């Protein structure tokens, strides 16, 4: 590798490398934190919404149970009103949950809820239209079917709830990993930058401070009869130029001194 | 006087070499859209920046002293292991600081001991880097650098002499440059041949490449949780056994065999003894397994051959979990983790040649005791061994035993059971990899405390750098002060 000759170039290149590395670390940091943000958004926008809607669905189911009880107590108008409101809440929750799908097969589970709820609600409507239960057998059949359909719907809703809770856990772990990864470039950069600073300090001392000190020592121990500074600079940088210029100055000084001596001798 | 700038310049070359392999690994990750891309790229960047920096400042240096060579060699290994852990540490998962360091040191020193419970979840780029650490460390990163450095008087030989033990040079009568080039060419050729053979017999290209790196480097990192047992393919096992064995033999002798020289792997007394000892080991283990009715005769021979060659060459691949084997079979295998491969090969640890020389010295001493006036000389493959070499070998063996006992003691002090502590100490010092107890052939080192992992990482480096080099380096530091 060709070595840069100018000391200025060398030091500038050193600092540029350091800046470049820190800039890359900064970019990585931003990128990784964006991933953390994305994970957080996924949790808030999708998983949490789905969990919230699943809970709304369960509440709606409870409301429908309540409506049925009111209906059975003989308050038909009030019971139907409660059931209709709950159905509206249920359909709205299903619609919103379908718009915030984030987990694998979540759409399939929402379809299952729709299907199970459809069966359950159709059965409930048929009862509302029929208006009364006349025999004990009919009553047994109604409640056992009702319970079966109700549980099947609730199971489907609970599955949706569970997969989203698992999703939250997964996303949180992913956030933790991404946050760790986001911090890592910063830690590694700090350590590398510290090593880099030590190296830079060493090279500046080796290639700038020490040669200047050597030249200073050589100048301070200079005696008038001497023609060259006793300094050996191995590099071809500004320090070597300085040494050459001091030697030229000494030569010029000797030349002037010799010329003046010659003139004095002639006079 | 040691010139720091000279050391920094050559350490920079070593880091640039690491950066090259990290870039290849990052490219694989980029191509496969893996999340290991950024950790690998950043590792490459750190190595490149720290490697380029000294090249900018330090002028051309045409002579390097022995002490500078020693410092480059020791610091080169330490620096390589430290920078090699960056991608692991940044990627996360099972890689904590201690785990990342352990995995990196294990890779570069070709030990093959792992802390990973699930290797198969690692991205391909990181798996490639893991295998590449074996590839780089296998022949010694310093030798790679020597092979690519322009020829300069004094540089190659002074670094080379600290990297390759005196014993391994007995069979060479060539320049350091020539030896470095021979070692690298043989190393690359063996890897290329093994990749092709493994592909032919059923491995995919990626696995064939990673396993070839690990085999020829006598490392032992696999891309599968079950190591070679995953393939359950006798032909793959035979190929790997052959390459493990050949890679644990002095590369100079392999070169001599190819060139048709008189001293070759067939005529060398050391190689013959080495192969004979391994053969006896296989027969003993197979016989024990058959008589104890652990397996049928065929299975016993298959498992015994693979496990003995794997541990005897310090590779560490497995096709069966061995802790359930009878104690005699376990002890035989433990002996092989102590014996290790030959000098001048890619294996680390004590090395068979030293044991061979030690026994020859023992016979000489017995003869001298019987006939004090007699003059006895030791010859190894036609080379006369002087008293200094005998003494060095004895001192090395002593140091090895002291280090091993010290490590075992430290591990047992951390409440690690005796068999695990004993085998972990000996397998890491011998750069073999799997041990017994909690660190068995299909197990790993993840369950050990962090302090134990740091100690064992140091052990692996001591095994790779042959202890004495580190002691000399530390002495140099204290003298400087």
C-alpha cells in the first residue's frame, strides 16, 4: 500500500476514517431503532387492536346472553334491543380485527369466528322469531344447542386472543433483540473509537511531536561551524521539508558569512 | 528494541485479512436477506478501519526482529479473536459477551467447542463466518499473511519462526517463504478436494464448504446440531475421517509425498507411529464396545473409528454421543485429546511428535543410567535431535501439564463436576473441542459459568500458541517496562 507522504494528508485521513466509522455506526443505530419502532407499531396497531376487538367480541357475547335472559324473563323488547346492540358491536369488532391482521393464519381464525358466530346468531334469531319455548324437551334441545354454539364461538375468539398475545410476546422479544442490536454498534464504535484515538495519539507523537522535538534539540545544540542539522527524518513529509529548509538556511547563512569574510579580507 | 509502529503495521495486515472474510460473509447475508448482514458488515468495517490506519502512517519496514515477530504473532491471534467476536456479539441470540468470545476463540484456534444449543437457527452468513474462522485459524492467520506479503528480507522468517514450532521445521530444509507457500497450497488443495467429494456423496455446496473448512483446519464446527451424525452417511464419514487424518499430518511430509521425495508420509517413523497409535486406539475402543454389547461389531468399528480419529486429530466432529460408553472407551478417547495431531499440521495442543520425542528421550535416559559412559543420540526421521530440543520438549510437556491442572482446579472451584472440568480443560488446551460430562460430543459449553468460558478461551489460545510463545511474550513486556 502506498503511504501518503504529507503529514496533513495522513492525519486528515485518520480523522476521516474515524468519522466514516462513527457515521456508519450512527446510520446502523438509526436503522435498528427504526426496526424497534416498527415492532412497537406492530404491537400497538395490530396485536393490541386485535386483542381489544377479541375482548369486545367476548363482551358482546356476554351481552347477547344477557339479552336472551331478559327475553326469557318476558321483556321481549328490551331483550331484542340488547341482542341487536351486541350483534352490532360483534360485527364491528370482527370488521376491525380483520383490518389489523398481523399474525400467521390470523385471517383464517377471524373467518372461523365469523362462521361460528353466524351459526350461533342464526340460531338465536330463529328463537327470537319463534318467541317461546313450549315443552321441556324443546327447552333442553334449545339450551344444549345454544351452549354448544356459544362455546364454539367463544373458543374461536379465545384462539384469536391467544395468537395475538403470543404475537405481542414475540414482538416484544424482537424489540428487545433489536434494541440490543441498536446499542451494539454504539458500544463497538465507542471501543473502536477509543482504540483509534490511542493509535492516532501514538502516530501523531511518533511522526509529528518526536521529529519536532528532535529538530528543536538539534537547533539548540547547533554550533556556528556546523553545516547540517544532525537530524534523521525517515519520512518524506512536512517535517523532512522543515529539516531541509533549516539546512538551506544554514547554508545561506554560511554563504553570507563567507562572502562578508572575503570582502573584509579584500578591504 | 521493539518498534511499536512495526508491530502495528503487521497487525493491520492481519486485520485487513479478517475484514476480507467478514466482507464475504456479509455478502452471503446480503444475498440471502439475512439479519446477520449488519453485524458482519460492521465487523468488517471495524477490522478494515483499524487495519488501514497503520498502513497510512507507517513507512515501509524491511526488517523485523525476532521479538517483534513474536509480538506480531501473539497479538495477531488475540486481536483476531477479539475482532472475530464482533459479528456474534452484535447479532445477539445465544451470543452474550462471554459466549461470543468463546465461539470466536474456539473458531480461530480450530478447537470447535461451541456454546450454541441450536446451530441451525444461525443465518447462513454467520455460519459461513463461523466456518471461515476455522479456515483462517487452521493454518495460522500469520502464515496466510506471510504467503501474501511481498518478500522482504527478515520479515517472513522472523514472524514464521514464532508461528511454527521448532519441531515442525525438522523436516524442512527450505526458506520460510517456500514453507509458507507450500503449507498454504496444500491447505487450499485439501479443502478443494474435500468439498467436491462431500458434494458428490450427498452434502449441499454450503455444508460441504463449511465442513471442509472445519475438517482440514481440524476444527469441528458443524452447520448441524447433530454434527456429522445428521447425515447418517457412511461415505461422508469415510471422506471426513480421511481428511481429518491427513490434515493432522505434517504438511511438509504431504508435500514431500507429492513430490516423490525420500522422506514422506510412508517412510516417516513419526507418521507410522502416529497412525499405528490411532489404529490401536480404534481397535481397543471397538473391541470394548462390542464386548460390552453397546453396539454390533460393525457399528462399534464405525463409531470407534470416527470418534477416535476425530479426537485424535483434534477435529471434534461426532457421529454419536459418547458419554454413555464404557469408562475404558472414554479414557482411550481422553488420551487422544491429550496426544493431538502432528507438528506442522493444522492441529494444536501437545502434539504427537513431542510424545514420540519424549519416549525416545526416556529410552535414552534409561540407557544412560545403565551405561553412564555411553554416548546416545536421538534421531527423528533422520534428523539428529540435540539436547536443547529434548529439554524444550520436556519443559513444554511440563508446562502443558501444569496449565491443564491449574485449569481443572479453577473449573472445579466453580462447582463444575470433576469429569466435565477435567475433559473441558484438556480438550480446550488440546484444541480438540468436545469433551465428556456436560461438554460431551453432542453437547456444548453453554451451561458453564461465564468465568469458566473466559478461562477456557484463554486455554484455547495457550494451546494454539504453544504456551511458551505467550510466556516469552509476557517476559518481553516485563523487560520493556
